[in-house]
């Protein structure tokens, strides 16, 4: 098969479309013939040499895909060859074939194009596990999403609205904020021109956000705590703004607030399987009903993954950038 390899870390040009051995499904795995994958920030870090795959995972980038089951490994039941699926991966999505633990497979939701289904596994798993399984967002509460026009942001808006929450978002352009509004966001904050702490406080009559989904990390830590409501929950899922910051414990205590920080890729298989099962139970019916949809900015040939990485690095996209296999 062909796959995107990274012979040496570097810029987008480090991504090389090359012929490699076919994967073989092991115990509890299925082999998926990939139709499409999607670009995530973690892929960029891996390309740069900062985020190695976990032990045992494919060395090729790509944390999600869609396609058709080509073979079934030992110990797998409930799936059939030829079935259309999408999958959460620890690596290997930038390839024509990938071996996937069966617990990380999902059927393609009713009404969703097979290619566009590649935009769903990572964002739905990240949002559902952090915003609902850990932070327990409830109807009537306010969720603040940083990077509202990103793949994760666009999914967080839709899922929060589907359960009856109010949604505030930050984004850097009017176009991106307009797209967030189309998806249901109630409070639109241009982080280049406005202070999100002041805007959230004003929009909530001084209460603040009950849950914050944060991809920035260090840069926003202090202001996120300021923006939290009493009993608020801050879910950190990224470090785009740095890894180290000073935390005002007194402010956190005063709000009786909680901070969680998670990643998805390196979790044990059983934890990822539980998240995927929860997504199938709670999110897939919303997708099938048309209340939640994948947001896709563009499709790029997988062999030209470098171009897709440039788009994501420049933050010139809304939603997901897909990589379409030959």
C-alpha cells in the first residue's frame, strides 16, 4: 500500500507519500481500507518530531479515518467484511489501509457521506469525553469553547446546543464567528479585539462559564479561571499557548472549581473503547437525526498531505480538513 511517511521531522515538505508494507490485523483488530482521513493538530506535532505515536501504534500519522472493512482479525465479532465504518486511531490514518482495534470502530452514521464520516471520530470522542463525561455539562449551563471554528469547536457547539446548553465561542475573524453562529453559538467573541473574560461575564450577568473547553493551555490558564462560574469546570485539551503557567490556587478555591487535562491518543484501549461506545450511544443518534453534522472545510488528496498541513497551520480553515485516499 501507500502511506504518508515522515523520514525526518520538519515542515510540511517532510511528509512523503511512499510505498510501505500492508498492515496485518492482529488479535481483536480489523483491517480498514481507507477512503478518507482527517488532519489534526497532533499530526502536525508528530511531523515536527514532538509527538511520537504510543508504543505499538502505527508510525504513520492520522488519528481518524473512514472506509470499508477489508479483513477481520482473530477474536473479533459483530463486524463484517465490506461494512462501511469510521474509526478512532492512535496512528496510521494517512494510508490506504490501517489496522484498527475493534473497540475503536464506529458504523457510518445514517445520512453521512462515507468520506465526510472521517471528520467525526476524533472530534466526537474528544468533545463527548471532556465536556460531558468529565465536565458534566448540563442543560441550561454555559459552555465557553476556545477555537470555536476548529473541528473540535464546531462539534462542541453542536453537541452543547443539542443538550440545551448556552454556548460562547472565541475565534479570530468575523467569518469564523459567523460560522459558529450558524451552528448555534450564542455568544461570539473575537479574541483579537475583545477580552473573553469580560465578554463572558457580561453575557452571563457576572456569573461566568460553567464549563470551558480549552485548547490553549498556559496562555489562557489564569483568564480561564477568572471566566469560570462558581463550581465551574475547566477542561484542557491542548497546549497551543504553551505548557507552563502560574495558577492562582486561591482563585480556584474561591470558585470551588475543577481543572481536568486529558489527551486521547495514548489512553489504554479499554478507555478508548468506552469513549467510542458512549459516542455511539449518545452522539450517533443526533447525527442520524440531522441535529449534529460533520463540518468539513475542504478535501485534499492524501498524497498531497503537505498542502493540507499548511492550511491547518495557517488556521485558514473552518471545521475539518480531509485527506482523500486514491
